[in-house]
RNA sequence: UCCUAAGUAGCUCAGCUGGUUAGAGCAUCUGACUGUUAAUCAGAGGGUCCCUGGUUCGAGCCCAGGCUUGGGAGCCA
C-alpha cells in the first residue's frame, strides 16, 4: 500500500506545494469538484479538489458519500474560504464504493435514535467520532492515574460461580442443553452436569475478588465489563457496561473519597487537555440541542463551564442524615412537590431527591456518606450507632448533575465477627463466600474501595444524555444487535 | 416491570369529522452549472401508513391485543 499521510497531520502542516497521498471516507462531494474527506484522525475534513475534466467519468460517479478513496496530489493553500489548505488531486482511486441509494448517512443532521439503529455505521458521524475519542482518552487516563500511583491493574473474572454478591439479576452461563436439561432426583436442574460443575453467571462486580487482591498487593483496580440482567429501560443503565473498581488496603472512607475525587478530576482534566476539538464540537452540539428546549429546562452552564466548574470546586461531602435534614426542609418537600415526600430517617433517596441536592441545593457534585445500614450492602463497615441508636455504614455515593450516582463505594467491614453477623442478618450463605471471609481470618486490615460507572463518566464529560450513545455497541433489554 | 408519548418515502415530519389517486423538506436519480462549504437551478422516481384482528359501505385516522422506540419511575454503576 502507498504510504498515506493522516489528515490530522496535513491540516497542521505548513509545508505547502508538496506531493502527498491521503485515504479516507467521503463526507460530501460538492459541485463535481470538492470532496470533504475524513479519515478518522481528527474531527475536521480535508478538502480534496478533483480535476473533473481530467478524471474518468466512472471514477467521478463513484465519489459518493460514504465511499472510501485514495487521493494523491499537491498540498496547496486553499483558494476558497473555509479551509486553510487542500489537496489538488492528480489522481483519485476508489478503494470501496458506497451505493448512494442505500448508504443511510447523509450530510445532514440525523437523530440519535436513528443512529442507534445503525450503530455499525454511526462511527462515521462527527458526533460519534468525538464521543469515542473522548471515551478513549478517559479510558487511557484512568490507567495512567492508577499507574502513576502504584496501583496494580487486576483482571477479575468475568464468569463467576458465586451468586451471593447481591448486586442484582445475573446472566447465566451454561452449556447445558435447553431442551434436554439434566435433572436431579428431586427434579431440579443438575448443575453438576454443567461446564463448571456448578451454576455460573457473568460478573456483576469484581469487588469481592478485588478485595482479595488488595489484601496482598495493597492497591489494585479493575477496569472491565460488567453485566446486569435487570430489565432496566433508562438513559443511565446498560446490561453490559464497564466499571472501574479500585480497592485500597489500609485506607478508610476519607481516603476513599479523596481517591475518587482525585480520579474524577484527573481524568476530566486529561480529556480536556487531549480532546479540545472533540469537546468543543460536543459542547456546540449540546448548545444547539439546548436551544430547542424551553427556557426553564435549559442548563445554566455550557459543557466546558460545567467541566471546569467540576475541576475547580471541591465535591460537597454530606452525611445521609444531613441530606435528609436538608430535604425535609426543602421547598419541594414542604410544598409537596416531590412525588415521594421525605418524612423519616431511614428511607432510600429517590432520584428526584438526589437531583434536588445536586442540581438545586449544592449545584455541584455531592458525596453522600454514612447511609442507614438497612439499605446498603453487607460488606460495608458498620459505624457505632449514633446518639439516637441509628445504625449506619461507612458508605459513600458520588452524585453528579444530570447523571445521578457516578460512584458507589465504602470502607469495607474488616472485622470478621461483625461481617458474619451482617451476612446472617441479610441471609447471605457463609459457605459460598468462605474465600472472601478468609481475608478477614488471615491478616485482616482496614480497606476501602468503590465502583465507578465508566459510561456514566463518559456521559458527563461528553454532555450526552443517553448512555446508549456513549458505548459503541449498547446492550439493553431486547437489543443486542451488531 | 410501571406511567407516558410516539411509530406514515432513505431521513425529519404534515395528513382535517373516517371519504376518491397519502403530501412536504432534505436525500437519491437525470440534466444544467463548475471555487463549492448541508453548493445552486430544473425535472423524475420512491409508500407493508409498525404487526394481527375487529367495527364500518369505506380505516393512515376509531376499537382490542401485540411489537418496537423516546421520555419519566424503579433496580443501580
């Protein structure tokens, strides 16, 4: 293959009147002369000027939106407005045709709903080009952040046999035949016959295994796919999503919150540094979209201001008990505008409550801590009961405007007896998690960690509003195409 | 899963009280033009009105069931 120059490099080049070759996909072909060419290396297109008088008719006909071409010629300063330079093509070669009657993308605005139906082709649009560049930057930044701090990237299993994690419905992994399932004498499915000799599922969290690693390696993180078979139909849930789960030995909730806040700020700053063009494009896209909304539903800050604001301000740290106090005395609660009124200590917060705290009251990311023990997982460290005898755990959730829960974490219960007691209360079978309890039996130590929903982070940074648009191939109920 | 709105040309959408041959803009095709920026101008083609059943002389429109999608809620990251 002839060596090609990337459009990104050409556009930043000042070395004109030299021969070069570019390859890319045609965005538009105007006036039988001007190709807007994109090769994915950057947001901008390069203009390729075709000498239509000296180009064969059959080549000209095949320069259509979506076609892949190679063009060779001289890089010159552009005669027209709108671009600094362009390539005066001596020759254009069609690499891959694109039938204009059938290619669904047009040089115009498409709805995100339509693009979701052609997820295999939506990469070709500016918007998704930008989204996946930002996603890539965030992903890399996460590894860099932890690597700089000496964390070990640990691969926790995707197939797990423990069904005691209690984090929701799981996808079963099996090789048993559906039509002739082996049964035990009592008529139940005989998983002894199954591939693993027991019931197995796709992971809903790498946390428990992560804790095992942290109790030897000190500081670990996982970053991998996670699966939930919940019938969730929202803009914030996927059946397959990516989660970052750090786990730190000799750390308490305070350290945990600091780590999470540092991580979020670090990766947001990284994306802003590395993807200025992409974020500018997405900011503009969002601004255009906001224009079509009624005034009272528009956000106060544009995308860049929102990201900057997040970097420049400390997250608000509030206990659950304080949050309940604020909500109880809030206007929407007193005027009974909440669908679920806040009355008693102990209830779980509804998303309208979280949104009020984040978007109206504090107007910035909020870390809620020390939730009632009754509404949180078994592995969270128990606090001493407060003056009123209320039991709380050392949990923390980080809530973001427009997103809701971005991070959920806790200091873990490292005291064996307290942990066993909690498991009993919550009917979690000890035998199944003997390996987890062993960490508390042998050299237990205070430790803490959290789970960060990667797609929710990408949502926040890109200003997109539907989680199905920030993962290349979204999986959700009734949808696993591509 | 619940509440709610929608499904009409490739895309975005209009379609009157149920009435003859279902429309527009963009896209596509043909021609013209040739320094264009979502090029422009002229013309043409293009429909399982989501599916199944029902009411009716007659259904894109009304009714029932279903499917899918958007938004909200729950579950959560």
